C-alpha cells in the first residue's frame, strides 16, 4: 500500500512537471488510452532505478 502510494505520487509529480504531456494524453486518451498507459508505464519503469535491474535481466 505504501509502495503503491509512493509510485502514484511519483507518477503525479512526473505528470505535473510535464503539463504538455498531460494535455496530449487528455486529447488522445479517448482513442488510445491503453497505448498511452502502456507508454507511461514503460517510461516510468525505464527511468526508475528500482525497476532497472529487473528490466536488464529480462
């Protein structure tokens, strides 16, 4: 639960720092919402030092 909250807060901070990304996501979420979420997850995992070792193994 705490970890999920931390991940959510970090994702919100990323979204707040990229307001242009937010507007793009809002305009596209009706058509390609699953794709946008997949890109966000991949983006977050790629730049997160916590998940980087597991991604390198895979």
